[in-house]
C-alpha cells in the first residue's frame, strides 16, 4: 500500500493561489512518478477575502481543523486594504504559536545560471540554512501604547526571551548543523547592545554547544553579519538567530541568491505533535498578482521541504533536482531575468522530474 498523506492547502492572498497551484501540480507529478505515496489536498479558504466576509482570518475551530492534517502548505497573507499587523496576527502568527512551530527553517542557495546580485558572491558560495526562532523574541506581541496622540505618547514593544525557548531553538540549530556536511553553525546576536535577552542567548549557546562537540560554531553580531554575508559568504553554512534578526537576514540572503521569489521556508514543530507548515518566504505581492508571472520556485521548494519532513526524502531530491535543471536551462521567470510565466516554469520543472 502506498503511504498516504493528508495536506491542508491554504493559498491565501495575492499571488498565493498562483504559486500554490504550481506547487500542487508538482507534488501531484512527483507522487505519480514515485508511486510510493499519495497526497490528498483539502483547500482551506482562509485569507483576506474570508476575513472581509466573516470578520475573522482563522475560524474558531481552525486550529483543531489543522491538527487533522499531516502538513500545511501555505501561500501568502496580506491585502492592500488591510493593515499588515491585522492580517499577519490574524492568520500566520495565530497559527505558528499554538501549533508550536517554533523553528522557522529557511534554506538559501544559488541555482545554476542564476547570477548572484553582488560581484563579491559566486553562486557556489551560497548554500545556507537559516534557523529562525519562531515563537518568542521581538515578535512576542507584548507591549502597548499610552497617551495616544499626545506629544508624550509612549509605545513599548517588548521582546521576550525564555531559557526554554532559547534552548530548544539552539538544540534544533545544532542538530541542523550536525546533519550537514560542513557541521558549521553561526549564532547571530546583538548582545553588546541588548543586555538581557541576548546575553541569556549567549549563555545558553555555550551550554548547548557542549552537547554537540562535532559542530564548529562561532558568534556574530547581527550588523557585522550583513557584511560577512556579502563579503565572505563561503564562510557560512547554518545560521541561527532571533525572530527579527533572521527575518531580515534571510531576506538579504534571498536577494543575494537571485530573488525573493525562490526563497522557501518551513515552520516546524520538531516534536511532531502538530502539523508543520511550509510556505514561500515572499508575501502576497499585489503588484504582480493576476499577471501570471510570479516565480513559483519558492512555493515548489517549500513543498519539497514538506516531502522531506513527511519522510519522502527521495521525492524531495527529485523536486530539487528538477528545479536545478529548469534553472540551468534558463527556464525562469522575469525576476530572475527569464522570459517564462508561472505556468511555463512549473511545466519545465514537472518535465524535468527524474531526468
Ligand atoms: P509582505 O508584507 O507580505 O511581505 P510585501 O509586498 O512586503 O508583502 P512581497 O510580497 O514579498 O513583499 O513582495 C516584495 C517584492 O518582491 C514585490 O515587488 C514583488 O513583486 C516581488 N516578489 C515577491 N514574490 C515574488 C515572486 N514569487 N515572483 C516574482 N516577484 C516576487
Ligand atoms: Mg514584506
């Protein structure tokens, strides 16, 4: 009997549906090619249109619904007429926390034929995995505003760091580094200026590193890290940092590797008690929505990460090799300097599966 996986597909807003359609087509094709497993998809219509119709992004039983699935494939959320914090907190952050998806994994590499944007960077220099703390830190949602509208108005945005939260992400990062050939981890902090949370972060790195004697690790302040990524990219492999720091650094990384359109991510619950969620790094990109030109590689790569997480490692490799081949043959969208549209790139990737 082939293995069966139930997937929740949540295309969301903007180009989300266009790139998730592409990912579903590739998943269907690779499942068929492999013959070892089958995937069933349920479409969950949660996003900004759903919010406008019902007043909520996530239905009250939404989290319970999601727990019935083996994994979630997510497109993007956000609309021009809804403030970003409303959509972000209404859907994405409302899922990541309760589903305990505390590790956000963002691999970055430069595919063949894609020119890195910096002359300091050669394509083979970029093969990184970012591990972002995804449950606390600067996006803990703690803070408030007083004296609204007055000159003496005050707003606080409190970053929360817990020993438990730091230790679990640090272990995940060391495990990730240990699983890669170079066994190299860079820990990003800003503990020269942030005296409490990131000093605790520094202390816990020292403790956890003792559990992983095979991993070589070093520490970088986040500002110096931006320079190192551009000037000395080949010195990096696995990188771990806080919610805010890795959010920013991984966007820089995606741009260095060619386009945010190819960047993939996974929101992982390493305990496997809840389904993990796989999504392209880019947002809803309303400037190109409906034109059929969105780069589907970020979503397709994310779906390959989903296959790997489900245990279908061979099929993950098939998809990654197909992306590599399509790029090598210059079958890319405009953001990468190509001429193809979303459907043509998807077809090129599908026809490369197993070749
Ligand atoms: P969000 O607030 O959700 O992050 P955003 O508008 O700030 O959304 P993106 O939606 O990621 O950010 O878009 C940033 C830029 O990158 C836009 O110009 C967009 O057209 C471009 N872009 C994003 N995703 C893609 C893609 N898949 N293919 C091509 N271009 C893309
Ligand atoms: Mg953005």
